[in-house]
C-alpha cells in the first residue's frame, strides 16, 4: 500500500457509504418483509426459515456492496479487514435503526397487531404443549415473558437485536470475502 493510499485510508470514514447503503437496505428489507407478511407466508415455519436464510444473504450482499463501494471510491482500491468489517457493520447498524424505528411506529399506531402476534404465539405454544414438545411450566414462563414484552418499545428493541446480531455475523463474513471482490482497474 502506498503512502498516499495509507494517508487517504486514515482520513476517510465509511459513514457516508454505510449510511446510503444501509438506508437502501433498510427500505428494501421493509418492502421484503411487507411482501412476505402480506402473502401470509409468515405463519408457515418452514417458509419462515427459508425467509430468514434469504434475508441473511441479502444483508451479506449489501455488506459486500458497501465494502466494495467504500474501498473503490474512498480508499483507492485497498481496504483492511478491520475497515471492511466496520463498513459492513455500520451499514447493518443503519439498517437496524431504520427497521427498529419502523417497528416502533407500526406497533404504536397498530396495537391490535401486537395482540394478533401474541395470540398466534400462544396458539403455537399450546400446540407444542398438547404434542408434549413443551412442558406446562415452560409454557407459563414463555407466556409471562410474552406479556412482559408486549408493547411498541420492546417490539422495536427485539427488532433491532434481531437485525444487528445476524448483521454482526454477516459483517464478519463480508469482511472476510472482501478480497474476492476485485477493484476495477483504472
């Protein structure tokens, strides 16, 4: 790495790139989630697993895109693993904030949706108790926990955590793969 690139890398922050890519990812994932919920596939647990895997690959792809954009436009074609990780992680952070804010306002203005989710969760757990897959004690603990997290703020918090935790993992993977994305020759 030349001295010029080293100086440029030290002075260039990934904030702008990650904010733009994270914002696009946030809007894209909100639309993706809306379509998934609208089609009714959310109640199908096997479909739910497939949905989650697709979501992880989308997040990984956007993380890779943010790394590539930041490396090529701001860092002269070279980036360290640490900078690549931070770029992807910031992208996921912005995405997580957008999703959490949307979740908060959605449930704030549609509180009946929380009740619907709680009813579906209770039905699912009751079926597990009937099948012997869950004990009555575990059911009561889960039921009290569900009542504790009932509200827009807890839903937003768990939404944020549900985005940021897998996002950390996909950022580690994206940073590891950043060498596979070759910079354009100028």
